C-alpha cells in the first residue's frame, strides 16, 4: 500500500517525524498504547492541556526537577543558618534583650531561613526547568506544519520521530491510519538560513 503524505518543511532537508492529529485525548492515549505495544519509543505528544494518564502511558521517567528544588532549599537553609548562627554565637556573641546564644534561640532565625529557602528554591526550579527542558530552543520542526502551528490549542498531536529504530514511513503511516489519525503529515526539518 503506497502512501502519498503531505509534506511540510523543506523537501531537501531530512525527515524529522510523521505527525498526526487526533480529535480526542482518548484517541491519543490509545495511539500511544498501540505505539508502545508495537515497539516504538521515539515519539512526542502535544496537547492543549494536561491529559490525565498520558505520562503513565508514555512511561515518562520522574523528573529530576523536584530533587533540584529540594537541593536548593536545603542549601538555602544551611546558608541562612550559617549566616545567622556563626556571627551571633561565635564571632560576636552578644546577649541582646536576654536572647540566648545557643540553639534555643533558633525561632528568631525562622523568617530569614524561610525567605532564603523560598528564594533559592524558586531560582533552582526556574533554572532547572530551563536546563532540563532543553531550552532555549528557538525553533521546533513541528512549527513547519501549518496545521500544528494554527490548531495546537484544539487538537491532540502525535509525532513519531524518524530517529526511532523501528521507523519506516510506510509502517508508521499505515499504523496511524489504523488508529484513526487525521491529517497524517511528513514533517521535514526547515531549511537552514544561510
């Protein structure tokens, strides 16, 4: 069975993926389940809102972002306490207003610890999100597909990448047709501006 796919991007550039649009999140979930069952592993889903269960179906690993934020928060606590305890107990041990110089005075340091923890935790979250997300990426080959660029807020898109070990254009196209995908398109990389 021969397939004549619409092409987007530059025909001279290599094929990036075969893209397809689904009308409902359930169709997308069923398509991802079938792709996994067929042995495909290099694909990406694009949805206008978070789809419950999609991460589990795609078998995405847990993000490292929570560990980065936890590390930033713990670092902030250590920095804040050392900046407050070392000067007030070791360098300048002054008793002010009857406040003790030992760890029983810890409650007075809470506001600074909380403020610094929130600040450094937020900075770690934003930087981690940028780095782990592979940003800044100024262009995605999917934007060459006019339907995706115009309709991404309403459709549920799936792109099976050409890097997949099992990838063949005919095989992926036939599988997506069986799954009821609409607007199956060959997405080529865009021509580099010279």
